């Protein structure tokens, strides 16, 4: 029989970090969760037993991780994950779900990323320090939210201090982080009416500063990058479908087909219809 203890916190409106819930579970053999995407960060620490995490990396590749007591794993927002308990030695774990304006930056420093979600401590004492902070939350779940938040900070501090994959907070790391966040947002939302301002807002940066980062990395402004990405998607649709130019313009985020055609011609030198005639792989 599964034993579960958990606490859901009301919205306390903390800005930098906000704890959503935490809990403890003794999982039955082969019990699984997912595959699913979550809206917040979710960290698990394995107290005993074994299990598997199956997680997508930032290239969309599916990776399987075998996990055991003393390890942990971090699930990112909008990342597809599936995890399952071992058939003979099912795991028991604790978890904490959190978010906030500084959450991604802190997680980046721990070294737990889309591509490397597994926590391993540099020594046993380090692993115990992470375990003890989670145990404190479980054992004091009725304490004041502000006190519980303090222990979330201590937990994350211990993750940073003990993780073998810890990243030093450097300017280059943060620039790459912002570029990654911006590109993921564009890739997931190009079909909507998004602007450079929207992308900058997601990254918690000014539009001017983020555009400078794009210019130094890709030799193009942020707005130009969005347009070029949309045009590459439009070319795929023109080449592989018989959708009308108007429909394709809507599918890549343009509300006006004329504006789309003008932008397309500026990038390619010819109109969408002429480009399709030259490149289509289907019989029109």
C-alpha cells in the first residue's frame, strides 16, 4: 500500500522563489507517473529503493536514467518526463515543487538541466544535507510558510554546494542560458502573435539587452531572429503541404497575409507562391 504525505501551500506571492507543494511517498512496485509535462520545477530525492526516469532533453531525444537511493532528479517546466518504481525494490522519495523569477537561474547553477537532470552528491555528507532539508519540510509541514520557504532556500543552497555537476555562475553561462530560454520560447510560440518584447519578458531582460546578446551570438537582432525562424517554418509548409498562403501566414504568427508575403520576399527574394512553385515536393 502506498504511503503518502504532502503539503500544498497557498499562494504566498513570493517573487524570487515560490514553493508550490512538497511531500513524501513510499511507492508500490512499478507505480509510474507520466509521461506528462509540468508547469513548475519538481525535485525528487530518493531515500531508498530504485527506479527509472525517462526524460526528453532539449533536442527532443528520450533518455533513460537508472536511479537509486541517495540520488535525485529535477523535472523542468514543459519538459516531458516519465518515471517508474522498480519491480523488486520500489523507491521511496521526497519531493518539492517550486517556481519563481530566480528558479531557473538557481537550477542552472546546480548543474541539473534539461540534458543532465540527475543529482549526485560529491560525498555522503552532502547527500545527507539535501535529505535533511526535505525531511525538515515533511516533519514541520504545519509551520509558517515563511519558515518553510527558508528551508527551500537552504535545500537549493545545499544542492549547489554538493552537486558534482555544479556550474560556476559566470557571465558566459548566463548568456547561454538566456539565449536558450529565448530560443525555446520562440520555437514553442512562433505561431502566436509574439514580439521581441514578449521574448525578453520571459527571460526577465530588457528587449534592448536581449537583442544585443542575439546580435553578438548570431549576428542578427532578436526581432530578425523571430522573423527568420517564422520564415523557415513557412518554407517547410510551402514545400510539404498544399495549404494556402493565407493559412500558412496564420500558422507562423502573421495576422495579415500581405505582411507575411512582404517579410517572406525580404528574406528569400521571391514571393511565397513563386518559392512554392520552385520548391514544392507535392503535386499541386
